[in-house]
């Protein structure tokens, strides 16, 4: 229908920034970048974020990390 193509599999980012349920710590960011890179290298281009991802002081952290990972993608 248009120029956009969405990968058949998406990637959820709920754990990125969710300290309460997933135990997220900022020290995990390098590992998350590697996981992001691997997903993109394997054709994933749909990343699911939500306003509830990243709780407490990490509010919106999944979106912030996704933006950083896109900018830093090799």
C-alpha cells in the first residue's frame, strides 16, 4: 500500500526501563544495545513501546533507549 515495510516479528521493549517488574538497571544499557543491534541485523524493524514502559524515575526509558540505540546503531 505504500513504501513502508514492517517486519513479520516485532520486538517488545517492556523490560527496558521497568525496574519494578523486570529489575532494569542502567548498567544493562550496553547489553540492551547489543540485543537491539542483533534484532535489527536480523530484519526486525518494529519495536513496541508504551507510555507505561519505564516506571518511576525511569519514566519513558524504553523510548529514550530506543532513540539512543537507533542513533548509535553501527
